[in-house]
C-alpha cells in the first residue's frame, strides 16, 4: 500500500457480497484490507484479484463475533499500515461480515440469538468504536443491513431485528461523527444469489422464483448488483449522502 491511495477495511471479504465489494473498491483505486473467518485460501484469491487490478490488498483472520479479539486485530491492521504507508490510519470501514440464522421465532434459542447478536450488532458496534482512532477524518462507515429489516419473512425474526438495530445505530454514528466529516450509511441488499445461508436463494428454485416474482425488476439479485453501490459510497461523488438507508433489492416487496 502507498500513501496516495485511500484504504478500505472490509469485514467478511473472502466470499459473496464482501468479495464483490472488495473488488469493486479496488476498481475505484482504493486499497483493501479484508477479513475472513476461516477460509484463508479464498481470501488470498481475492487479494490476488485485487492486486491484478493494480491495487494493494491484505487478508487477515477475524471472528466478527469475538469482541475481545478486536484490539489485537486492529493492532495487526494498523501495524501493517504503519509499515507500508507511514500511517496507522484507513479511510473506509465496511461492516459486512455476517452469518445466516433461519429459525422460527418460537424456536429460536438463546444460544442462537447470542451468537447472531455478537456478529450482527455487538460486533459492528464495538469494531466501529475501536476503529475510530484510526479512521481518517472525512472517512466513511458503511454498515450492511438487509431487506429483512423492512419486510418480514418467517424465520428471520432475530436476524432481521438485529439488522434493524444496525440501521438505528448508523443514524447515531452519522450524527455523532459528523464533526469529523465522517459519513455513515446503510446498504441493505435484498435476496442475493450467493452461498449465504447455505446458498438457498441461489439453489432452491422455488425460493428463487418466489423472490423474483416479488421483485419489480423480475429477478433475484446478484453480487455484482451490490459491490458497486458500496464502492460509490466511498467516492467523493457520494460525500453528501449521510445517515441514509439505501436498499439495493431491485424493488423487492414494494
């Protein structure tokens, strides 16, 4: 990495939407630090693809639900940046890492709830908080939510409500960090064909057809529909967008 390029930290950047975001950011001339949970091989493939685009990239392991690991993780990030750019700071934080939880409300266990809460809300809250000393003034925070925070499908009560909490948090971030010129926004994808949740939107023909029929543009989303929106929010053209929820769903459940 060099001092001329801005730098984005993308959690969960080894696959699916996070991979697409990381590559889209690189195409905008932004260097990327991406995290992976367990699949270093896939993460390193994303790093290689970013480097083939002429940008610098680094992959680091992170369990986005293990809040106690965040200090040592950020020490890794900032030590690398200091060594390679002369500064510990980065410009964009994209809180994307996540897992699926499909369970009826009546059957959701406390263990399932706590695991999801740590990844989808508590982790976002405290990784963002702990990143603040290293986030450049004028930077951006982008939190990934879900269409499920607006519309309801049975089985997503915990996940959808936690994404709703992230959306509320994002408005507070925008308000409280505005004095530093930091904008905070939400990108809320609709249903996307990835391996998320075991790939059921992609692989279950009935679910895929149902979602397509409920979407104004008549199909299920693809990763390429999302990454460019996140990258746009990190450009100067998006500087006046703040505290907003941008749903990228093709007009789902209108």
